[in-house]
């Protein structure tokens, strides 16, 4: 049995380095931690303090297990990151929107006492069939496409929704060989419907349809309740930012959380796990790997996995997303009876949404995903991305719109501890290669939104996956505290 509990020395060292910020683009393989190396041991080591890792850690601690959480960044939260702007406005640079169907996240926000703001804004939307096309105004219920294109889109949506509803995984071998673009082409007759649905699905998946299989797309659809489920995932957001939830969890986990501790090696031996981080070497009975799968190689987990898993992870596709946040003195679009929503499927800027606070300011969130995000990544800096977003907004609304009073534009692919968007994905053939990917393997358990089977790529999937991984460990009944031996 491994000696439990984090040593006092480790906690103090963790606290001492908590304020240190890492250089933004430091290579993962070469930790720059300059403090004293520390050792520690616990029942479980959790690697990554995003929503998934923190949820797992809190649950394990609540059940009496000792935990060490190792986080590479100088903050907890991962892809949940809120920031107060100079003008006092709280914005979410990463995850923000929540729906009532996100039961885990809704419960967490309520428990943390966080105040909601409704994301429902009445009014028309603007639809742009291409970057240069004149915007068409219409109701959010029916895309303002010409009649024949709308009928084509409707029949295709109906057929896809039926495939999602009857999705059982039976046709894995066939569907995992076809790319999602080919699958969608087969469901649509005309280009406009293909572009409208394809752009929407790419926005949801953060990945080009040609890069993922039809199986991956249908599985994702089934995991979120199809188009109608996805549509209900944007009902509200949190007045003081989504990070209120990760701060709440981090507070609960307390001194067990070690920041600025990028992990570079994980080794399983004789029923135990040894984890090497920039801050020291840690030992435990089990480890929960709660970093996105694109980091499994960097942290030395990949080589611990079976060949079929390595094959699936070898074809892993990184999602891409750039989130641009434009703050205006007021939500001027509402005066014109507009909801602020723009849909531009397949465009560099794929969608805009109103996420205005209650203080009278107006905030538009502009999303760029897949190839659109990659195009923005090639611009020189954040200022250039904001300027491009404003040019697009002027094309949609006219040149007379006001300048933003503040703006941010975050390229998540350039973030060294995310390297991708809402989620990364299995490539073509990835499901057939390893249907059991992310099942427990030896002393290792896997969490993170990419490993979830409900609401994958959403915060809810992350929380759910963390609780599932903690449950696997507690259910195995092998920890000293679970056996009541300590
Ligand atoms: C722009 C954007 C918008 C989004 N919008 C929404 C939304 O509106 N609604 C919604 O529900 N979801 C949204 N999401 C998705 C949501 O953010 C994620 O599903 C969720 O936060 C993932 O949590 P996680 O714990 O699985 O992963 P992460 O948050 O990525 O956590 C993983 C952690 O591992 C750490 N790590 C990485 N490498 C190492 C290492 N070597 N050693 C130690 N630690 C390491 C990282 O620093 C990170 O803290 C959005 C995401 C983005 C990027």
C-alpha cells in the first residue's frame, strides 16, 4: 500500500510557485520550474486541473481518498478562463454557454452560487451564405435560404436527425471509413444546403468534415441529442464568468492542487504509478489522465497504451477555434430588432452571438472554427484578428456600426496547454481501431471532455468524465481509504 497524503513540504512548495507564470510558448518537454524538487504520494494523482480533473479530484477527496493534482499552467480551469477587462466587464475567453440539459454543470453552478444571465435575445438573425454574399435577414426558426435550398436543407436535416436518433454504433466498420463530408454530400442535393449544414456541423465539431468520419460526427450528434440538443446548449451564461466554477472546485481541492507543474513522464510499475512533473516526482496507486489526448505523447502516457489505442491516437485531429469578444457601449443591434446572431456557415467567421451583460453594455461573441480558425491563426496578432472580425461585422450590419470599446480574440490552437478547440477528435478509422479507447488501463484512468460519452466537447462532458473516472477508481475498491484500511 502506498503511503497516503501529500507531504506538507509538497503543499508549501506548490503554494510558493502558484503565482509563477510560465512563458507562453515554452516547450512542454523542457520544464522550466526553478524551485526545489519535491516528492509526494497520495492514493490518486490527477494530471490536469481543468473541469474534468478538478471534478474527479473533488469527488475522490470527498470520498476519503488522498489526491495530488498536477497542473501545467499557473492557474486552474484549462479551457475555462474568464477575465475582467479594464472597463470592469467580465468576459469568458473560453467556455461560456450552458443549457439546462447540461445537468452536471448546471448543478455545479448552482452549488457555487453563481448567477445566470439568459442568452435568449429576441429578434431576427442575419444569414450569410458566403463571406462576400449580402446578408439575408430572417427569423431564427427558419434559415433565410431561397425556398428550394431550404427544402433541400430540411430534408437533409430530417434524414441526418433520423440517423442520429437510431444511432447504435452497429455500423461502425462502414461509417468509420467514410468521411463526414462525403456522408453529408450524400444527404444533400444542392450546394447551399450542403454548405449551410456542413458549416454548422464544422462549427460544432471544431474540425473540417473531411478530417473526421461519418461515425465520429453521428456519435457526437448522438452524444448531445442531435441538432435540437445542440440548439438547446446555449440558454444561459454566468454573470461573473464560467471560471467561477473552476475556482470553486479548486478551492475545494485546496492544497492538493499544484500549479506550474507540467507533467513530462508517467510510469506504471508494480501496481503503482510514478509521475514526474516540473515540481517533483509523485507516486500513487492510480492516476487520472485529465489532459486532452493530444498531450498523451508529451506526458509519456502514449507508450504505456496498447497498439490499437496508439493507432487511434496517431490519427488524432486537433480542433481549431478562435473566439473574438467585442464589447460595445450598448447592444446597438437590438434597436434594429436584431438578436445579434449572425450565421455564416463555412466562413472565416462562422457565427456571432449576443452575450451582453446586464449593465447596459453590448457584447458580441464571434466564433471561428476549423479552416476559418486556421486562417485567422495566420494573421500576425490579436489586433489583426479583431480588425478582421470588425470588417466582417461591418459587411453584415453596414459601415455605420460603432467601434468596440474593448476587444479580445483568443486563438486556442496557439495555447501550448490546449493546442486546440472545444475538443479534438478521432480521425477517420479512429473508432474502428480502438472502440474501447479511454477505458481504464492498468493503473491509469482517463478523463477530459474528449473521453465523455455525453456532451463531448462541452463543459458538461468534462465534469461527467471526471466523475466517471473517479467512480471507476472508487468502484474498483482497491484504494486504502476505500477499503477503510487507513
Ligand atoms: C473558445 C472555446 C469556447 C468554448 N465554449 C464552450 C461553451 O460555450 N460551452 C461549453 O459547454 N463548452 C465550451 N467549450 C468547451 C469547454 O471549454 C471544454 O469542454 C472543457 O472546459 C474541457 O475541460 P477538460 O477538463 O476536459 O480540459 P481542459 O480544460 O483542457 O483541462 C486540461 C488541463 O490539463 C492541463 N495540462 C495540459 N498539459 C499538461 C501537462 N503536461 N501537465 C499537467 N497539466 C497539463 C491544461 O493546462 C488544462 O488545465 C469551449 C472551449 C473553447 C476553447
